[in-house]
């Protein structure tokens, strides 16, 4: 007689929700209808972390919201999109449409699935404006109070897998947008700084893009520009320009 005990063989069955069905069809269509590629880079988060640590209390007191990472990323991609507008474009029939504004969708995970409320005209927003809108829209998403208008449109999307400790991923496009940026967790890693090895807080970032609209040069250059702004956040005040060159007028 066998001494091995038998475990449960029960299974759970549940109906697929209409939201999940719609999302599934949308994801499959993205794979079938776009030429999606992903490019990667890494961001040294030292200066942003230092800024948050130094000014968090004062920022919260003045603006009533905490200073998070998402506002820096939203501001950085907004500046980079204005330098590389093709990444902010979309296909409409036989035309390529490139908005002269930036509307950034922020992916929010809820109990019913992923929702993407949109921040409109982020080129006009300060970090505090961005943080306030993110808090408001995220709260509406978690309470299932987002309207169709809250999620309509968007010219670019940011998704943050880092909240789930993801090291790296290839985010899927949010059509008809041309690109999406994936953030990930921040890990202390050894990096070479001026010939010496230092430990820095590094985040891997990924840009998935539709190759029908965006060439490799523009996608890589866009991600490098965003990296530059995140590593030197004071440049965000000057439209991505080097402060020293602005001072010297060159």
C-alpha cells in the first residue's frame, strides 16, 4: 500500500470579464497590426533620489502631494517628445498625425485590470501639477470612477513595472500611439564612473515603438534624451538645454 498522500485535484472556473475580453482582443491586434520593436537603456537615479530626499518635506508642505518618480519621467518624456516629435505621432488611415501637444497616459493597475488615464498638455505642467493629476486620476481608477473622457486619446504612454519589482520588460504599445516607455525597479548596481567603479541606483528603461512610424535612430535618440534629462533634472527647466551653454549663450 502506497504511503503517498493524495492532494486536492479541484480547479476553479470563472467567466472572463468583458473588460478582460476587450483587453485581450486589443493586445492581439497590437501584435498583428504593428511593427513593434523595443530599445533599452539605463538611468542613474542618483540626482532624482537626492532631490526627493532633500526637498520632499517642503514640496509636500507647499503642494499637498508627495514628490514621486513618475512626475520626473513624465516631464522628461514630454521634453524629449518635443525634440523627437515622430515618437509622439500616430497613424490615421493614410496619414501620419503628429500632435503639437503632449498627452501622456499613465498606466494604473486596478482589481479589474490595467487602465490608462491621460494627463493632457503635459508640456504646460510643472512637476507639482503632474503629481496632483496623477494622484487624482489614480484614485479615480482604483475606485472605478474613471470616465471615458479620462482615458480618451493620449499621444504617449508610461507604464511602471517597478512597483511590482520588475527588473526589465518589453511594454506593449497602446494603439494608435507610436511608443510606450516602461519603467522598472531601482537597484544598486556597480557602474564605471570616470574610470572608477561606484555603486549607483540604476533603473533599466524600455521604449517599445511602432517601426512603421519611428525609425531606430529617433527611438534610440529619444530614449537617450530622456535618460539625459533624468540624470540631470535641472535641464528640464530649460527645454532640455545645457544650463552652462544657456548661460554662455552658445
